[in-house]
């Protein structure tokens, strides 16, 4: 894949842009294998490839320029907008919305935030597309001043984008380098975007987390489900469960599954999916993953962890090391923190792994590793 923005020096976010995709994928596989080379028992499956372009189901676009001629993309070193609305890694369905959204900005009089001058209202547009082409649009505003205008002209936007299902305003009053704030104002009756993967409906709320690459996420969840079935656990904990992707995919008759997530909104979304699927043996709890594990008086047969880039950390690693948990599935977006966590759990031996290319054109990848407790023999 080639990108005119990258070639012109306007955007350097995709650090591997222009390299043959086979070379990118092989490099990621080798990088992960090198970091985990100390684990000699680890058998690697072939890496999972992705579409090279159009794979991102979510676009976080900084808004610059003027009301009449806004830019959607990133900010340059001086804080001025660089337009990237034709970015090739963004899903085509999202790119197709940008014309209607820039028209809406002008119609509603949403003044782009001027970073150097610290004035204006509209800071970011965040657009997410579901597998069936439905959309969620979030307007990140500096204050509530423009909210009435967004509400007033929303019917016009919905007419222009009939696939639009969820619209919200996120409030970010602070002048700081973050994408969104804590407060969210929902402007539509529908509260969640349905992300259907492998026949399971996952419900994404405006501030919820979902994997960036829908197709590869579906493969990741299917692989984890298959590996879980191989060890046939009677009980499963899905720590850092988000909206419940792993927990719901690993549900099975006679198997108790608990998902743990700090976000109450994500837990509510997981509970909705569980109810709709009729999964009586699955439940979700709003709690810190480490705190939940340390306070527990019993252990499950299988623990699934899908932590942030920093990894699970020493406290949870030590708990797993000294527990009687037989198997762990560790899904990581940072092989360096994964290697560090594995070193802290020598009794849990990595036996198989797979690199899944969630982020083509970048150096990042997802890694799924199965760990078995040393000396444990399945019945």
C-alpha cells in the first residue's frame, strides 16, 4: 500500500507505509518470537494477515481550519489542521461520511478549536462503523455552548447519513493533548452500536473500547474460543473484559464465565449481550481486574487477560503465579510487556501463540498466547 500523505511528509503515523505487506507481517512475527525466545516450549501458529487498507473501523479526526472549510485529520507541530479525510487505512464507509460531516460543521456553526489561540469549540470527530455499515458519530466539544445547534441540525445529518444510529457530544473543556473528556451527552434514542462478530452481538457505547480491526478481532475471539474449548474449563474469568468479546465467545453449556471490567458502561453492554444471547452462566462485574483476583476465595480453571499496553503488572502476575489456575489465555497488544509478565509467571508455561495483525502499516500487532501450569496434566 502507498499513501500520498505519507509520501508528501504530511502524516507519519503509519511507520511501515510503503513496505511490502508480506515483509511487514514477517517482521512482526520475528519481533514477537525474538522477545519470547526464552520460552522454548512455545509453538507458533502462522500469523493472521489483515486487509492492507480500509481496515480501521474507527476514525479519530482532529478538526482544524475554519467553519466554512474545516480540516479532518491531525494537527501539525504548530497545532494547525492537516486534512487526511482520504486516509487509506480508514474503512471506506467512514471515509464516505466526511463530506456530510464537514457540511454539518458549517450548517451547525461548529467553530474548529484553534489550539495556538485556545479558542473555538469543535476539537475532534470520532466515527465508528459496525460490521453491517451502521455508524456512531461523536462530536468532541470544548463546552456545551454549541450543543443546542448540534441538536437542532441533527435531523439534517441523519437524512444525509441514513446509516447513522448513535450520535453524542463529548465534553473536553481542558486544553490538553487528549482525544476526549469524561462527560458524554447522548443525542439519539439508540445508545449503542451493535458490533456483530461470529454471530454474537457486542454492544459498543460511545466511550467504550473495541478492537480497531473488525475482521482480525473476529479471528482473535474465535481462536480464543477454540483454545478454551481444547482445555474444557468448567469456570472462566475474563479480566479486562471490555464489552465482553472473549467472555461471550468462550461461553459454553455447563461453563461458568465471569467478565471483569472497571467501566460500568462496558459491563452494562456485556450484560445486554448476555441477556440477548440467553447465556445464563455468564455474568459481568464492574471491578478492577487485579483487585477482584486478589480478593477472590477460589480460582477458575481458565483466566483470560487482555490488558492495556502496560500489561497485567506484577501484582496480578504474582497472583496468577501462586494460584492454582491451570490455563491462561493472554491477549496482548504489546509484546514487550507480555514478555515481562511471562517472566514473572514461570510456573505458567507458554505452549502456543499466534500473531494477529490488527494494525497493518504500523509496527504494532496483537499476540495471543496460551499458558499451561507446569506439571498439570488434563484429565
